[in-house]
């Protein structure tokens, strides 16, 4: 009887351990196949548009809700062209475009492809928001704040640089960056490597010239 009791006492914890191990193996990780999932996300956006915005006049012709692409010259290499994808949420034909040496004031909301927020200064739209109403129903409030960025600052992501120079003050864009235009293969802080990022950006003002 004592031997049977000892056997049961040994087998039950072992069975529980094996069951827990199976659960751990079966549960999918948050970032499983992360590179492939992020590349597929950008590919799905790329398939929706062949419209290339290469100059300011092209950007002016884009209507609200129209998806287009911009070549990220700073992220592109010989034989590999990198594009970011954008659509206007709010247009402003009377606004002014910043140049490379200027600093801009923005509201922004940044998310991973899962829709998870990693940073931002207001409650904007995420990577998983497909239907954005016009006018937008998510707006800046008195509790939100702006963030200033020097466009020529080396720490600013190349995708942001490409988008900001074609935006006008008062405009609001959704901007989708492949990982090459964002934080690359290494990531940054809570952003894993190979992360495509989605930003809801409001270009509030041009605040300074860095020259």
C-alpha cells in the first residue's frame, strides 16, 4: 500500500508537469513568425496600389482615403527599392510643406501590425483600422500634446522623413512603414526587429529651420 501511495505521489506531479509543458509548447507566441507576418502585412498593402507619388504635385493630386506609395530613398539600396504606403485622412491644400532642414510639430499614434500601441501623443487610428471615416471620428483633445521632430535628425526613421516632406501643415495621414524604413532587423525598446509600423500623423506646424 505504501509503495502504491509513493508511486501515485510520483506520477501525479510528473503528469501535471508534462501537461503544463504541452500547454507551453502549444500556445502560440505573440511574435511567432514575426518577420514573415510583417512582410505579409506590407505586401497586402502594396497589392492595393500602384500609384507612385514622386513629387509634390503628385501628392497634391491624392484625394482623402486614396492609398499611394512613396519611395524611401534613404532606405533603398542598389537593386532593392523600399516604399512606404500612405493615405490622407485630412487634406489641406493651403498648408505649407516642410523642407529637410526644418523642424516640425506633430501629433502621432504608432502601432504594430497587431494594432498594439507602442508610442503616441493622441488617440489615433491603428494598423488594423481599415475603414477610416471622413471626417475622422478620432480627433485631438485638450489632453493631447505635440512632439517636435527635426527632419534631418539621424535618429528620425527614414520613412518619417519621406512622408513629412510631402505632407502639408494641417494634413493628417496614415503612414505604413516596412521594417527597412522603421527600426530594421534589430528593433528598438518594445518594438521587435522586423516590425512594420503604422502611424497616424498630423502635421501641426513647422516650428524651426535647423540651418
